[in-house]
């Protein structure tokens, strides 16, 4: 075997050895990730559920406050309408009294 053939064979052996090491290392990392994945997914799922519950509670409080404000506004509008009706009634009564006095 010539020197160049030996050098080429040595290079191929080292490249093959490095590729094998990288594959083994990657397989070990993948195995570790695969073992941790179910727990990570469970943790993320639990976290998401908690966030959804908190958000729904926040929205519920906001909706209730909005409903209360709408109820108060509705009462205020009804009060204003009733005051206007009372004022109109009073004017009608005054006009009727004036008419009766003139007759």
C-alpha cells in the first residue's frame, strides 16, 4: 500500500469515527429529550390550563363590571325619562288649570 493510499484510508477511518461519534451523541441527546418530553408537555398543558382559567376569571369580572355599569346607566336613563315624563305631566296639569280658569 502506498503512502497516499494509507493517508486516504486513515482520513476515511477518522471521518467515519467522527461521524459515528456524532451519531451516537445525537442519539443520546434525542433519547434524553424523548424521556423529558412527556413531562414537559404535561407541564406546558397544566400551565396553559391555568392561564385559560385566569383569563376566563378576568373576562368574567370585566363582563360583570360592564353589566353593572350598563344596569346603572339604564337606571339613570330610566330616571331621566321619568323626570321628563313628570315635567310634561306637570305642564299638562298647569295648561289644564289655565284652560279651566279661562272657561
